[in-house]
C-alpha cells in the first residue's frame, strides 16, 4: 500500500536595516522592525492562517487518516510570537487533532551543520526545547535548513539520537534509484532517510497556477492517479514544501486550498494513505545505503550549496561569521546569541548570490548582491567587535579550549541530571499509580473498618456462654 508523507516548512526571513560603515561601534541594533512586522503579518494573513485552518479541517474531516509533518525555525517562532500569535494558536489546535508531527531543525535556519558541530548541536537542542514547550512533542525526526544533507551531516544527526532525516531526492545522487524508497545514512545505518520527490512536490508548490504548464489546471483526482500509477514496489512518496506555497507561491485565488482539501478522499479511493515521518521510519525497512559525498539542498536546478556559497562574497561572509561561533557559545549572552541566530539565517547569504534568477529577483532592501554583501559585512564587523569585547582576541587557544571543555562538561552533567530526574519522576508516577487503589477507601468503608471486629476465637466461645446462661436460668 502506498503512503504519502506530507511535510511543510515554516521559516521567516529576518530583515536587516541599512547599516553604514560609520554605524560600526555606535549602533548595535541591526534589524528593520517595520519590515519584519509587515512581512510576517502579510504572510500570516495571506498564507499561514488560511493554510493552517485548512489542515485543521482536513484532520477533523478525516480523523486518524490525514497526517502531516511541520517544522519551524527558531527565527520563525520568535517572529510569529511577536507579530502573529494566532498562527501559534492554530498550530497548537492542529497539534490537538493528533494528525501532525513536529520535526527538529537548526534554530537559526543557518548552516552551522557545515562548519561547527558544537554550534549545530546547541541550536538543535534549543529548537527541540522550544517545540516541547509549545506543542508537548519531542522531535524524533530531523530536517536541516534548506533540506541540506551529506554523509557527514547524517552521521552527526544520527549521533544526536534522531531516527530519521529528510533530504532531497537529487538526480545526481540517486542516479537510477527512486526517491520512493526509504534509505539510510551510509555512515550510520540507524538513521533512515526520507527523500523528497521534487517533481510531485513542485507540481503543487511552483507549477499549480502556471497556465503555461502542460498539466494546467491540476485536479486532485489527476494528482492522485499519478501517485497510484507509480510502480507497485515504490511505496513511500515524500511531498515536501514550504507552507507559504499555500497562499503566497500559489495564491488563494488559484483554489490551491480546495485542491488540498480534496486530496484525502481521492487518495482513500485509490488505497493511498497518509503517514508521518516517524511512522514510516518505524515500519518501513531501508532499501540500502545512500552515499552523499557533497551537500545537497532542495533549491535551484543544481540542488547544491551554490545559492548560498557560490561566490567569493558569500564564502567570505560565511567564514567570517562562524569564526566567532565558539566565542558566542561561551559567553551565553542572550542578546549576542539572538543576533548570532539572526545573522546566520539563510536569506542573508542568498541575497549575495550572483546566480541568474537565484532568488526570483527578490533581494529585500538591496539593489545588488554587492550591496547586500557590503551591508552585511558592516553589521558583522560591529557584531564581531562586541563578541571580542567579551572574549578578546588575545585569549590563547589553550585557554579558549579549556573554557569550551568546561562548558561541554557542564552541559553533559546537566543532561545526565535531567535524565536522572526524568527517571525518578517516572518511577514515582508508577509507584503512585500502584498505591492509588490501596488508598482510595470510601468513607463508609473507613467507618466499618474502624469498628471492633470479632476474632474467630470470640465467635467460637459465644455459643458456650449462651448455653451457660440458659442452664443457670433452669436451675432457678
């Protein structure tokens, strides 16, 4: 039986303000608050709110049958909490239906997985804690920024305890293989890989409203037929996209939401089910190793890192930013950590891309990739100065490594304590559950229990005493 894994990403760009060279050292606030509030509010109104309401309707109309997965970056969560809290409420309502699984990803939606393992681990842990606090779920499946994956990243993710990871079904990696199977990391077979079918995904997210497309207009029954007609042995179809595809990339006027609502019934008629990533990883065996030597992503035709690291400017900004990652992690200063999260966000590097139409012509406030690079490096210059004030450049490597080791050891100790506390809480809960029936005595039962009870010996002697009394009465 074929099953569809439907996944949506929620991330929001952090817009930087115009920052001049002469602002370095005097202005430590880097963000365009008006544009950030405007863009998230508009996205919520045009896409997130109606899309989430649709997913809730689909879950309620198909209880136990419709399922999906969602991941949010930490940057997106903060923006939604500040400017569109109704989206958080809708996500919680969707969570209450039991149809959604929340996935883990880097807090910043950045590229720490490519360069700094400790920063990456810290980001993922912070995002998991945020998801737990908002939705009560502990993510078991990982999804990297921009769906980036490589053998190195897979090995790292597996070591963090995740049982599955989403990745792109890139042609140059798969070759003759199909993305409709479950694979595993070649470095650690414990990590299963779910590969995106980019053709079926982009039929919805990019081509749905394209009147020049040969399949336009696309109807739910046609789409379901495409999946049903796949070879019998190809059982897992992964359809991944950004949530803003429903309402932004494909406007509401295109009837994209009506198309989505019709899918569960059409799938059911053809024996196609919905599954969450955890369900698939739990019940479907791996078809074999997947070797991905160089990082892949879900962007552009090349499906590689070129949209963010394709030119000298992007690589310079990338290396400069992560050169201070360890120092930021040491200081644990809330403001510096938030700035570091926002400066890591993927759009900052993509605005610097010189690839033709790499970003659909949209560059935010910038006139060119060179303008974006200049503005970003001015901000980065001020940020690095602030970090160095906390931990000066003259601190030697030995001292820095000592501090990092101390922080790591403290983190390990805290993690061990958390496990012990959780274990004790579970033991206490089981003990209370076992003792509860013994302590639950009704008031009537308690009163009866308090009365003197005749012992067996007393009961045996009672008839003899009555007989003695009767004998004495006869004698008189």
